[in-house]
């Protein structure tokens, strides 16, 4: 049985418009935030915002890592028994105090053990902007479906 499919030009143009709009929104916000990170960052005074302190999935807010940026750092995973003993070690000794410097203790398992961290940088007051972008994307998707 031979089947053929045809592409409706109207649906194709709507889908391409949706892809273009989504891409442009993401590019513009990525470019706006990138310039703030070139002035240096200072990780100080983390606040636990979700999860259990020093455990996998714990999420921390570092406010004002520079004059226009906040950072959210998540302990994504702890592999082969690794343990985060200090989230950001600012003690006297080796290292650069303004940097993010976690202290990770190796697990008792033979082989590699390590911690995986996820860093997110947000322009100050960016959370309402991110919500607006998500809302616009959902409205565009709904528009394409309805038309």
C-alpha cells in the first residue's frame, strides 16, 4: 500500500515562525547576560534555597556575584561516594577567595569519585523575564495548534 503525505504550507510556515521566534528570544537573552560575566565574579554568602545542605540536588543562591548577576549552584550529583564537605571554601590557604571553591571528599570506593555542579547565571530581576519568555513560547505553541 503506497501512502503519500503532503505538507500544508500554512502549518509549515507556522512551525517555522515558532522556531524562529523561540530562537531569537533565547539568543537575545543569552547575549544580554553574557556581557555581565566578563567583569569578574565573587561567590560569597551562599543561601540554601532547596534540598538538603551539602547533598545531591541541594540548590544555593549566590546573590550579586557581580553588579548585575546572581548565581544559582546545584549539587547535581555525587559519584561513587563523593561528599561535599564545604560548598564554598573561603578559608585562608590556597586558592582565590572570590572563586567558587567547593571542598569534595573522595568516596571510599576504588576508582574515581567526584561531585558534579550545575551553575546558572541570572541577571538581577531576571526571573520575571524568564517567566514571560516561557509564557510567550507556550502561547506561540498554542497559536500554532489552534490555527
